[in-house]
C-alpha cells in the first residue's frame, strides 16, 4: 500500500478547476454564515419592532384581537430562513367577553419567515408549528360564531394597495398536542379532537391550495346531533390525507384514502362546501372487512343500541355516506350499504346460520320527512340463511320507523318437517318424516326487535308427515295440511290425519288467529269440519290420559317463546267440530252414519246432538268428558231407539253387569239415560263410579239360557221352558249409585212366569233383590184378550217369594222366603 505524506502533497499540484470550485464553495458558505449572523443580529436588535410587525400581519384580517405574549428567535430551527417562537398566543373575537371562548390559545407558536422577503421589509410566513394549543370554534344558540374574528375580504382601494398584501402562504405546518373543538349550540353539534400530530406541506396552484397531511388524533366527540350522541367516540384516527381547496368553487375536498380508526382500516373521503352558509359536508366511509361489533362501536348511541341487539360472527363490508351541514338543520342524512356473506347472525330470540344478504340503512326513508329515527329504515335484499337447520330466503325485507319499528317481507322455505323438532322441541310435537313448503308475506310490529302480532298472507303446505303429539301419546302418519294465512284469520285446508286405522279429513278456520296466538293463545277457537270413513275411538284415548310434564327442549338457536305459545294453543285452545263419520269403532261398538258437533278444550270434550245407527236402531246422545286430576269424568244423556239389546249390551261389555250377560238377552231395546261416572285413560268405566238414571223399554224380548234362573226354576217350574223365556213388553227404571243399582218396582210378564221385582243389584257386595213369582202358568191366560182380566188373574194362586242375595262364591244366589220374611226385608 502506498502512503501519501506531506512531501507528496506538496509535490503533486491540485488541478486548477478543483481549487477554484473549493474557493467558490467556501466563499458561499462564509457569505451565508455572514448573512445568517447578520439576520440574527438584526432580529435580536429589532425584536420589539418585529413583534409589532408580526402582530400587525396577524391582525390584518382579524375582527377581534391577536395577542402574542413573547417572541424569541430560533435561528437554527428555521435555517436558512428566520424563525421566531411566539409564546402564549391567543385569538379572540369581538364578543369574547360575552361567551369567553377564545378561538385559539397556544403556548408555543413557531413561525418561519422568508429571509429574503424579510430583508425587503415584508413578512412571508413559510412554516407554522403549533404546540400545546386549543382551537375552539364556538357558535351560540342564535347562530353567532367566534370565527367572525376573520374579516371578510374587501376589494382593495388604490389608497390601500400599498398597505395590503397577499394572504400569507403557509408552505408547511405542524400541530402537536392540539385540542380542536367545534361547539355549535344552534345546530347541537360537538366535534372534539385531541390532535397528537397534524402535519404536512401545502402547494398553491392557480386557484386554491393542496395539502399533503399526516394525521393522528383521538376523537373525543363527533356528534352531528348532541341529542343522539357521538360517532367514533374515544377512537384514534390515524393516517395520511390528501386535501385540496378550490377557490372558485369554495370546496375543500379530502380525497379517499386509508385511515385507521382504532385497529380497523377505513377508506375515508369528504367534501366541505364553505361557499354555502352554513357549510355543507359529505363524508364517505368504507370498511371492506370489519366485525359487526367494531362497526357498531363507531356509530351514535341511538343507532348502536339497536345494532348491538344483533351480531354477525364474521367480518362484513360496509359503506357509509353522511350528508349534512354545520348549521342548525338537525341530524345529517346517513346512508349505509353492507354486504354479508357466509355469516352467522345472532338476534333476539334466534340464531341464523349461513347468512347472506345485501343491506341498506337510511334515516331518510321517505324524502321530505326529515332525518330521524321515525324516518329510518333497513332494507335487506336476497336474504338467505338457516334457522335451526331449516333453510329459508327473504326476497326483500324492510324494517322502518325505528321509534315504532315495523318489519315486512316475503318468507320462503322448503324443508324436511323433522327439522321442526329443533324449533318446537320433540317433547311436544315430534316429527319423523314429511316435507313442508312455505311462502308467507309478513308485516309485523317489533317489540325489542322480535316480531309481535304479525299480519301474514300466504300458504304453508305440509305433505306426507308423520307426527306424534307427545304429551297425549297420540300418533299420526301420512299427514297433510295446508295453512292459508289471510291477514288476521287462518284458513286450514286439505287436512289428512291418520292414526292407526283411523283416517280423518278436515278443513277449518281460526278467526283473529295471529292476534290471539301472540297475546292469548288459550283463547283461540278452532272451527273444524271433519269427515271420516272410519274412526277407531280407542286410538284417540291418549287425550284422556294425564298430560305428561313438559321439559323445555334444548335446540339449535331457538327461542322457547314460540314453542311455549304453540304449547299453550294446543293445550288451552278450543275446537268447535262438526263431524260426519261413516263408521265409528270403539272396542266392540260399531256405529254407522255418525254425525255430531262437539267442543274440545283443555277442560274436556263436550258432545252435542250426536246421532248414529247401531244394532239396527239409532242412538242419540249429548255428553261430556272432563279431566279432574288423573280422573276422567263423563256425563252422558242418551236416547236409544229400537236397538238389539243383545248387540247393545255386547258393545258396552254388559255395562259392568256380571249377570245376566248379552248372551242371555234378546229383543229391541229403547232407553233414556242420564248417567255420569269416571273412566280410565284406556276408556274403561271405573267400577262403582257411575251415578244416574236409566229408563228402558224392551219389546219382543227374551231371556235365553239364563243359568241362575234355570237353577231355581227347574224345581219350581219343572214343566216350563226356562231356556227361552219370552218377554213381549218390559219397561222399568234403574237408579244407579256407585256399585249399586236400585231396581224400582217392575212387573215382568214372560212366557214362563210373571213376576214383580224390586230391590238393589250390587256390582260388589250388597245385592238384595226381592221377586214375587206367581206359580200360575201364564200360558193358561194366552187366550184372554181383556187386559183388565189379565191383570186381575196375573197374581192369583200360589205366589212364591224369592230373594236374590250375594253368594259366597261371588255369584248371585236365589232362595225362597216366606211372605212375612219378605215384608221384614222391606
């Protein structure tokens, strides 16, 4: 390596051009230093005069006062220009003593001026730096503003041209730790920004200016209407802004750029038309991916409080445009567009999955009615989602009038009805198969943002469904139904119910259905027309059983409110039914051509004007079955005409009688009954529970193969036909009291014998029946036609007195008694 020493430098001559360049550069540096030192000496020696000049420049267009507490030169900060630091700067308007709000107070106000202009005796401000300050733009309730401190420009007169100068052009500016407040008492507006950094540079094209700005500020308040609260409250706003002013149009424009509000990036742009009085503004905000809660937190409380009742799990895309003015015109116009895809919506009472829609919010739903909650609306387009695994769509949904919200839309869905178990719970109605197809247009008030008293128009169709009514253990299969909603009323059509072998076709209506469903489901009245080829009553005995306690079902995203209302309707509602059935089956009973009207309610079943054909005759009845605790209480009035007594007793299991049975009976039976009692959940009469009266008439009757009578008669009447005892006419009255049936005095005239009978027949213990049986053979009187003579001859001759009592084996035993013994028993 070669080393250069002093000798080398001396003996190697520097090129002449380089020497001259160094000399010129050194001379310029020395000149600048001399000028700078000269300026420094000048400023320092003329501090008071310069302060007066600066105050004069600052007060040039001021309608009030600008005061500067002190001025200090800061040469290095402004080099190569001249900089001064103004301390305790304050700007007041002419009415400051009334409202006491200074337009500007600044502890440190640094100004950099053009050095060459300063030498010419003029002040040109090139840079302003404001630190630890507060700018307070105040407007009182009358509309007066302290910004009137700035005089309006007037045309310069020839005399004043020398005094006038072009407005100071600020090339650069810095604001640090500055509070900006816009307090408009007339317009109820309050903007408060704690500015940490607001800096940039300004260019001046042919008309207006352009500024490239860096901003970081904490938004304490952005209230366009203080009665509604603040937007973007307590959020940090940070980013770069490109701002321009068109002097001809009087418009300040903030070009769209990315600004962070809190942790979320937004594209924000704005326009302010200061040529208008009051200043009009338009602010556009766009977030391409933001969470629902984060977006809601940026809005005014009157909007956020409603939005916070909902939530979307995944980010959404939102655009918002705010139009208004700085005057007293009330709320600004707000228009929000949102796009939601593949999301999950949580709302009061429901969770909806797979949500997609485009949404619009506006507070100017009807032009000319003001920007208010009452004129606010949400519009949802192409809404789709799934509720409890049930897919649905809403072409267009509207929610308007936020003071008294009303929702409208058209709801469509097609799904497997087994998914309804997720909604109503499979502890009440359990669906196992079938399809449902819905198309409903709804209009409803919203209470706490849940549908209330909706008005519906449209059709719900269910086909081929299997469903169980769990609380009563009643099952239906291959069920179909069409629900036609006609505003307040519900028309029910094309119903097919099948339970076991029973098939029922129904149609009906419910007046004022929706109002009652949401307010008093227990008052709903179903009006049904029912027809059926065959009904097996035993398959519906579940309605007689005690209702199973209901456990609130846990299901996917469902509210139990609707299920509770449905449960109330099914259990407490009433049904008025007009019935026509070809064949009615109940155990051994078969009736044909049945017609009836009855009322079904939570109190029980009430039957009116029932009529059917049975056993060759007719049966008419009225009655009721009511549930008292675990018991089912029945009361029935019947008129039976000309039925086969054998078939009649067979159909009803001998009405609990052990003897005689239907096998022993022949004839045509007529009866009127008024009987009450208890029956089991299986439809069996509870022994000993019956009370009432039975009046009967038997024509062309016969007692066939009655063993108990044969056992006695074979000794008393050995030559008479006891196998077939003919009874041409028999009438009587029974009083039923629990297990005991009181047989009122009754005359029996038969082919074998005549008898008078009375006493008590007991289905348990306590049978005591007395019979007076003349031994005279009735056949001897067959040729007598005189009824009076027949009655007189009826009890002639020997009369046997027989007492029927309980036997030890539980069967009735007959014994002969003497007349006096019989009288004693009476």
